């Protein structure tokens, strides 16, 4: 076999392997670091092959806990401002195994394009930025959407990956009010001209907190500038919303087995949603907790949701773990759904009704004030649950034993009826059927049938109890339990 078949490309985000990038097609324009000439508006003048790294969260927003900073350098667009990718990007590693690495990725396969004077000048500018080594890691507010009575925490994280100690670095953060075009109106300077001294490899953070009760516009932009010698060398922008609750609610209800909204039948046309910024990412925690601080990016979310809306979807199923509460991103996500007239079925985690961690579930509902949020139409308390193998069923063994005694009077009566002895653990105690007894027919069949009946009873008891607990804090939303991929029954109570 050729040598190339035996070589595994290293996993370097934005660079390799091939799944880290995708083809940009149907392009109308390229915008960004490269000074565009008139011919670049014609698709025939574009480079022959254009690929983009998978999208990642940008620097807008504070205290995101990322070990890196991702920035698009060049953005590809189709007609009507439809996003087609970012063929050139910069990835700055402040921590982790690649600490100090700064990677520029150019997914353009056309030597003639790189020979252009404007492209060469732009690449030289990128090289100068890398050599300088000063970057905002993230900057802005900790949340993208706030309740009116929440304090607004604002700050910036800065890193020096250059070779020299920098003493002439300053930060300016302000809040700008404005409409959709963001005219630069005089804003509230929350941090002006804060001087920093950064040694090579050093990070620094600056934080201010605006207490609740101030008069804020419902829509603002947080603008952060990193300056050296008085000149801006990096910046980060982020939209900020103050969520004003509506007095009139429009909840989805159920009547005669149908979903109803405003007196009319409503059908959910939706999908399970996770953001496109998680594509080609090996970090499972980044995927599983995409509503947490590290993974959430409002620009990516908004782009995804508008694309789904264009496809005809009116609902999504999402999941949030208790670990993601403090990031506050669920409120921002639901606000964006509401703007598009879409609804959400929310899976509340961790646990299922078989291991119901009620204190954590309740805190999610109360923290985000979900009982009053009509963008939510249901809570999912068991996302694709299933009965797993023998070892996973061990926690229910004592209940299995008690069920046998309750139904048969004692274990001996049950075993006479079955014509088979129930399995025992090493300590002699009753345990659940062994794997081969579940999977194949045999003389144990009546014992296994009884066990399946026990599981049905246990399932009903646990799921009904979970529903009752949720209804104690929220009577406006449905509680659902979805079907597993293996085809187990769907339970809706």
C-alpha cells in the first residue's frame, strides 16, 4: 500500500484531518482581511477550490473558559447574505497541549490567488499579528441575555504570546445603544484606559459589575478594544439584550389529543438541535454542554436557527445540563427562538425518572423562570431512555425482590410457579436476569416474563412520581418521555 495510506493526519483543529474542513459552494462574495477588487464580485474570478474550517465560538462574551481564541479572517457568502464558511481563520492557543501556538488556516487551493499583491499584503498583516502575540481571549458580558433584575458582569481576558513583556497595553470596554445597524452612539464607558503589563505567556483579566436597577436599553452592544501605544490591535463585539417579560402569554396546550396554540391546532415540525460549532470537535464535554459558557456562540446559534426556520421548522428539541445554569445561555436561546416564532422541547438533565435528580431539575426550571416562558412547550425527562444490561439494572434488585414477595407471597412460591430459580448474586441475594436469559429463550422464560412485568410497574411508578414533582413548580408545560432508538414504548403522562 502507498505510504500515504499508512499515515494518520494529526488532529489539529482548523487544519487537519479532512473532516475539520468543508467545501464552500455557490459563492457570491469573499469578505475580510483581503482587499477586494471589482473582479472578486464575479464567481468566475474566485479561487478554484475554497474550503472552510468548521465554525467555532468567537471572542464576544466574557469569562467563557476556553483555552483558545478563534477568529474568522475571511468569510464566504452566497446570494442574499447566506453564510458559506470562513476560508481563512486564526486560532490562538493560550492553554492546553498547544499553548503558545497560533495557527493561520487558509483553505484556498489556488497558487495564483496567493500570488496577488493584495493577498500577499494581507497575509503579511496576519503574520505581523501573530508575531506581536497580543490577543483578547474573550471580552464583553458573561451573558448575552439578562433578566431586568440581574447584575451585568463585564470584563475581558487578554494574553501575551509574544516574546517581549508589554507595558503599553490598555483596555477600553463600553456599552453602545443602537438599532440593528448599530450606529456608534455615545455609550456607557464601563472600563476606560485600564493599563496592563503582560509578560510573555501571561494572561490577565479585568472585571467590572454593573448592579441591577440601572436604566438599560433592551438592546445594546458590548465593545471591547485592546490598544497598544494608543492604536487598536484587537477588538471584540457582542450584542446584549435585556429580556422584558410579556404580560400576555401564548402557551401550547393539549385538547382532545392535539397540541393547541391560540385556539388552533399546532403541529411541531422540528429536530434535535445542537449547534454547528460542535461539528468535527473531539471534546465531548464541549458537545454535551453546548449551552454552557465554552461552547455557546450567539452568532452561530442565530445563523442555525434562521436556516432551520427557512426550511420550515417551527420547533426544536434541546438538552440542558444542570452544570450549564450559571452560563445563562438558555435564556438567550429561548429569546432567539421566540423572535422566530419557534418553540422548544427541553430535555432537563442529569438523570431520568429512574434516577430523578429533582433538586437539580427544579433549579433549572426556577433559575430560568421557565414556568412563565411560553416559548417552551414541553419538558423531556428521558431522552431516548433504555433498559441497559444486567449490571446497570443492579440498583433495582431489591425492588425486584420486594415485587416478587408482594405478588407471590414469597420467593419459593414464585420459583415453583416459574419452574425456575431466579438468579442470585455472589452474596446469595436475589438479582435480575442474566444477559443470556434476556436475549434467548429457555426454561427461564416465565421468570423473565415476570421480570418484564416488574419493570413495567417500576417504570410507571418512577415516571408518574417525576411528573408530579415537575408539576409542583410548573403547571403550564407538558412532561414527555421519548421513544428510544431500540423501539421501546414512548411514555407520555
